């Protein structure tokens, strides 16, 4: 049995912990606490009866603190019950927050540079694109649809245990053409404004930097001049592959219904929809909206465009 998908699903682990601690908490509130109270009452009654007998016999009884100690001993929760009861509300709160409101992620790669850097800690809005049941990720309430230019977290179509983050380039029905590192959306060429070269401090190398103006969105992207628009040999056989037409340095895709075309901002250093295909709506996790910390560079804190 392969445990990696289970161990990698933090939501599932959190859910199991919430259920287990919740069962223990309910068992204690409705059963065990009453049993402890009854045992304490019986012990106190026995203690009082013994003391009364001793008093009648003229024996002086020292009751300082004994009665309270007996009661406390019988009412004390077992350690496993005490810890479960303490953790349950915390785990439940975390589970609800990260399942329905906001979920934190850490950026592991440079595919979204310059927008997101390695080590950025981000928050993802879980309800922008609709309310989904946790773990199975099934949408139960439709709210908004992803828009071109959104930075979106989703389950990698090739491995649902992995979370990916890219930018939405094409929405259902869009015709996306990428040629000579320039996009055309529905027959209209996207505008690019050159900026100063971007220094990648990890390598270090300089990249050509542009402002890309998608319909309704502007953001920065990087290009490596010597690299081709994409590596044709790296294109996989993915669902709805027939919706795309590839040539040596150009491709055109018509985004199928219920799917999205995603690309990284670091165009020549990103494995994205050019290679492994479209992202189905059922894979969507949420919209990235905030860098809340980068321990190597706290100035990174701020909104995501």
C-alpha cells in the first residue's frame, strides 16, 4: 500500500485528527464526565458516612482538604481525554479556516518569478471560485470563475497529491497562440512593455523582463533570450490534446469547456499547460492573493498581482 498520497494530504490528516479528537470530546462530555461525577459522589458519600460513624464513636476526624482531594481525584480527566478535549477546538478551527476560507502555501520553485519568489509564504482564498467540500474538492456552491491574469493554485493534473501555482492565461473557449514568446488571445496580440533586465540572485543570471498586458490584467514576466518558446520534445500526451496544434516554435490551443490554460511568469523556466495540458475546474484549489511572509526578505509582504 502506497501511503505517500495519504501522508501528503494534510487536509485528510487534519480531518482524521478532528474526527478522532471530536469523538473523544463528545464521549467525555456526554458519558465519561457523568461517570466520573457519579464515582466522585459515591466516594464522597462513603467518606462522609465513615466520618459520621467515627464522630459518633467519639473519634476526632481530620477533614481538612481530604474531601476536596477525593472529589478532585475522581473528577480528574485521563491524560488522553484531557489532551483530546484541548486539541479538538483548535484542530476544528484550523480545519474550517483552511478548508473554506484561507490556506497557506510555501513557494517551492522559481516558475512564478518575478511575481513569487522561492520561500514566499502565501495565502490562498478558498472561496473566491466557489465553496468546495474539503478532501474530495467537490464544488457545492458556484461563486466566481477564474479570470485571465489570476494567480491560481490547483492540483497538478498528472499527480493530484501535488499543488501547483501558475497564472491563468486562457479561460474556457479562448484561443491561445504562443509564438516567439508572445501571446495572442482570441486573435488579439497581447501587448508587452520592456523593463530593466531582472537579476536572478540564485544563479545569478539576468533575464529579459516585460510587463504583459492580458485582457483585464497586467503583470511582469521573464524570458531567456536564447531559449525557444517551448521544448516540443517535452510536450506530453494529455487530455484534450487534440485541441492544440504544435509546431517547432509555435502552438495554438482552444481551451475546452470547464478547463483553464496556465503558464508560469518565468516563461522559460516553467513546466505548465504548454507541456502537460489544461487544468480542469475540479482541480482548482483557490486564488493566491497575499504574500504574508518571506523570512529571507520581509519586504516581500504584500498583495499578489
